[in-house]
């Protein structure tokens, strides 16, 4: 369906990074976007309205607000996060949020749901914030309606905080990951592009689910990309998972990275949907990364 003739596409989390990337991609395609926001008067929400995005009040804890916000929507994108933030560990709250959104979309008769989950959610990872999303996936899969599951891998954008640190003029990347293991990565921008393609019906996603990545590199290869971008010497150091003491979720995720095939995205398949998907060097350029 052409974007200019399609009814409103509802986006939950539109003022956040992932939902915002979906909005960006949809607006670029000329789609009618309805942003579901808790604070329509916030600066972020108003900046969306200034771009022609329709605003609708919605709170996952208020079913009546969701019903009103989804009325007449032709497609619905949503993602989930622990209510207290990623560090809260409230994966049960995250699941309940996802179920509330899915139930509201089903009750409103939205023709197509696109849920942004996580790579490997369906493979019994044991990672708490993967399993919480899998419970939402399972509910969606039982619905008698069109559902598409987008499963992104590790965010390149995480490297803005977790990336190399300057140490005596050298960039040193430290992660709790054996250096021989390739880590698949995706730019948040490209999550939005793939999700928008699904929402607009322009992507051929076999089986209604796709794991998405734009690059895969070992720790040394990641460090090298940063070094080549900055012109600095760079190296990789593995540190023990035990150093993440107190964060069972992160420990489980990095253990999963190391002990299983972990992420399994087909990079060629992703680029068949989004040909300009960024690899790591392109992401460094696009984000204007500089060492600090």
C-alpha cells in the first residue's frame, strides 16, 4: 500500500531511540504517523508534531488510553522495555507492558502488528530481557491477525558508551567476550528502516519474522574499525564476565554470546530489504564518532 494513501501507522515509544528511528523512516516515506506518547506536551513530542506527526496520548498502564490511541490505525509498531529502565531488571513488568499493548491492538482490530523483539528470543537463550520479549512474541503468534517480528541483534549505538576508551593515546576496547567470537551488530537507524518496510508492506519477510544485523566482527576487528576511523592505535582486551557482578542480565547475555552460536542474522537477507544498512565503519562515519 502506498504511504500517501495509507491510514495512520501507530508507533509506541516514538520519543525514544528505537521508536524514533521508526518514525524517521516512516516520515521519510511520506507515511501518516501517529505517535503514541505519555506526554504530548513534552519537547520531544512537540518536535514530532512539528514534523507533521499526529500525537495521541497513550499509557501502557491505562487500557482505555491505548484503545483510543489505536482507533483507526492501519498498522502498529511497538517495543518493550522494563518499566524502571534497562538496569531495573523488571522483566516481568516488561512482559506485562508488551501483553497490554498486544491486547489493545487486537481489541482495536489493527490489521498488522510489528513487534520489535530481540535476536535469538525464540532460541531459549536464558537471557532475562530476551525471555521477557519471547513471552510477548508467543502471545502475538497465537493471535488471529497479521504479525511481524523484528529481531535486532546487539546495537552498534551501545558502543557509544561501551566502546573503546583512550589509554595513553591508544584506544582500548574492553568487553567480556572471547576475541574469537564474532558479535553481530545493527544500527538503531536501520531497525527503524526495516520496521518501516514491514509496516508499509514493502518488505518480503518470510515466515513473519526476521533477525537483523548490519555487521559482524570480533573484538579485535571492532577495535580495528575504531582505530582506522580515528587514526589512532587500537587494541582489544577481554575481561571476565565475573566483573559484571550484580548484573545477572548482562552476565547471561555475554555468556550466551560466547557459549552458543548466539545471533544468527542473515546479513544479505537484511540488505535485500534495506540495501543501505550500515556496517560498523559506516556507522562511525554516520554518527560522527570521535575518541574521547
